[in-house]
C-alpha cells in the first residue's frame, strides 16, 4: 500500500499503530478533498474489523402511527393530533402485517418507529410486541429458524434461537412514553424487554451539538437525554444503534462532536452495534432546501465515521437516503452493512426519497457481490450470520 498520504500522513501512522483519533484529526479528515485517501484509510479499519463481509437483513419497517406532538423541521411524515392524514394501526393490524411479511418475504427483523401519539400508552406498545411474538410462535413453534438449501450456517457470536429480531422505539419515543406513564426510563425499558423487545433503533439523535440541535428540532429531547436513554438500554440488556442526520445546516465540527459523544458512551457501555449516518432528504419538509448532501459529503461522512469509531463494530449505509448506487460505492469507504431490504419504509420516502420500498434479498446480494464483497444475512444483533454461497 502506498503510505504517502500527504497532509493525512500523521493520521495514517496513528491508524497503523492502532492509536485513537481525536477531534482535530476528525476535522482534518473532513477538510481534505482527497476522497481517495479517505476511502483508503477507512478501508484499513473496515477490513481490520469486518474482513470482506457485508451484512444485511430482510427487515420490515412498521410505522405504527404518524400522529405526533413534535414539530421537527426536517420531518415530512408527522401529522398533528386531529390533522387530516393522521393514522394509527391497532396492535391486531400490526400483527397481521408482520404475519404477511413473514409469509411473503421471510423477514428476520421488524423495525418499528412512529410519532409521539398522546393516545398511545405503554400498554399499547407492550401488546404490540407480544402480538408480534405470537406470530413468530405460529410459524416456528419450536423456536428454530429453518435453514434454506442455498445457505451455509456459520456461527458469528451466540447462536440465534430462531426469533424475529424486534427493534423498536427511538429514544425520544421512550421519553414520551415514560413521561405520559409517570415511569422512569429504566422502568419503561425493562417492561419492553420483558415483553420481547430486542433493541432500540438509533433514531432521534439528529445532531447533538445544542446550538444546531435547537434550530432543527427544538421540541425533541436533548442530546444528553438521548445518550442517557441509550446507556440505560445497554445496562438492562438491550443493544442499540446510533444515527446522525447530516446534510442540512450542520458543519464539520458538529459532525465530529456527534461521533465523539457516541464514542465516549460506547467506551462505558459497549452497547452500540452500529452507526448509521442518515442523509437529510429535503423535499416536503418544513426546513426545505436549506441543505442536502451531495455524494462527496456522503462518502466523507462514511469514511470519517469509520475512522473515528474504533469501538463501534459496524458502519451502516442507509441506502434509502442516499440511493442504491451510493450505498454500493460506500462499501469502499468504510461501510460494512447495507442495512436491510427496508420493506414498507415511509418516513424517508415521505421526505422525497425515490428509492425502492420493496428491494429483494437477491437484489442486495447482487449489489454486494458486484462490489467485490461477501454478503452475510444477519439481524441487528449480528449474532447469527448466514454466509451465502455463490
């Protein structure tokens, strides 16, 4: 490998020595225009941590309600209570949608996020999770996931017990439920876990730096509260993802600050499985065209995130925000996870995304192989991997 990285040479030497990068390093990485060097550096870490593997899931997105009391300037999904276009699924409707997704797509994960609906209490969410578990038992009463004839099972961590992975409710939703139920965050998280919840998605993080956060989502929980809820989730045995919304009004300092705050929590809890940069889609949102990332920034964010995160194992490209082609290219800029098939996703598509809502498993596998990598079917725990034969 050519070790002449010019202004980034000192960072390359740190990477080779296994030293942690700092805030100033993060800024230097964002301020370079040498995209090829960034990709090369990020791939050193990516291959060190995940070899040639690219992970993905067959996941159903379930947006159970779009009724929300918040007013986030980047959101085109939410409807105020009583506003036309608002909806809320019953837990029976959710159960049926999951049942149909298992039959049609053989999903291995359900991803559930929605609005802050004042009519929904903790009992609704507990019942929702329990009903999903009932569907799972209908299909696999012995709790084992059948092996397909074209798949080779290899252990990657703990053996999966055949359950659907249920990833549900962002930190702001946990805060909303706790406040309306007069319960602590820990009590809500423990109750959800007992009902069958496996982990939390990373939504609601947006940008942590207070000055920028107040401008785009002043009604949402603070960065400190978001981090507190995820740390508590880790303590009670729920693993989580983390996100960052970029491409709007944030700057390089905001993005580096965001990542380093997450890195500090991960040092203490080791509970984040993956980091997902989310590119802002401006169409139909109140914030409009104040900003929107181009491909150059997309690849910078992936590469710099991989380089700064020495303690979060996976960087995920949420291809529904950047497009399929950019997601594929991102695999050469530190990304090792293409997320999932994202069946039925609504929030990003309401904001103008034109990416598919029913991408097949075969499509994802083809994209991964075409880019020169080895596809691995997982859920968000990464504890059960099916290495797919050619």
